[in-house]
C-alpha cells in the first residue's frame, strides 16, 4: 500500500460534524469554544455575529459555530440551523434572574423543525461559582424533566477553567455517532 492510498483511507475515515453553539449573552459560549480550541481565554469580548472554530476531539473534527446571544441577534439564529449535527446550548447556571428567559429560548429551539432530532448538549456553565444552580435544579428550572423523542445531555462545566467541557463533547459525539450508525 502506497502513501497516497494510506492517506486516502485515513481521509475517508475522518469524521466531520457541524455543531451549533447557542445561549444567552454572557453565558460563556465564546470562552468555552476558545478553551476547547486550546486558545487563551483571558480576554473575551461579547460576540457580535458569530465565531467558527474547528475542534479536534476523540478522532473527530467538529466545526463549531458560536452565534452571539444578545436579544437583537437571536432572531438570526435560525439562519444557521441547516445541516446541524449537534446543538450545544450554554447556560449561565449562576444567573438565576435569567433562568426563565433561558428556558424560553431553549423551548423555541427545541420546537424548531430544522433542529428536529438534533442531539442537545446543555452545558451548565459557571459551576465554579458558589451561586451556581446544580444541574438537577437547572433541569427543573428549564422545564426539561420530560422531553420525548430527543436526546438531551446535561453537563456541568466551567468554561473559564475548562472543567467538564471535554466530557460534554465526548457525550455529544457518542450520541451523534450512535444516531448516524443506526441511520437516523
């Protein structure tokens, strides 16, 4: 087997997925994405529009689209739904005042036809803060105790420290790969 044949075989095994990262402003989306990409997270500014980063993990390439979460930008989220393999919804679990707004925006996403069947990874961010809601309380606040027909993963994390981010991506990939293997 020549080098060119070997490279072609490796390229065919290379899996690439499109992941959309959404959430309210100041939830930690950009910090998490930079952390996952191995970049410096010391100076983060609010996303005006979107960021795209390719993240290699578990032998897969994830093209992650981080879309700004300001109220004025949210109506444009729908322009990015096509061909989405996974959805990451970042939640500021320390911001109890916005829990209802977070739940409303997530409910809109879960009802979106173009995202039907897409696996959702909920990152319960800012778990390093003492005021953070634990995942069980957050699931209840988000009214997600009974979601039928959709796989929803809750992963506590801290985008600032990186804790829990890789574990969440691994769970997301496991579900996406299982769905693709079964033909869904």
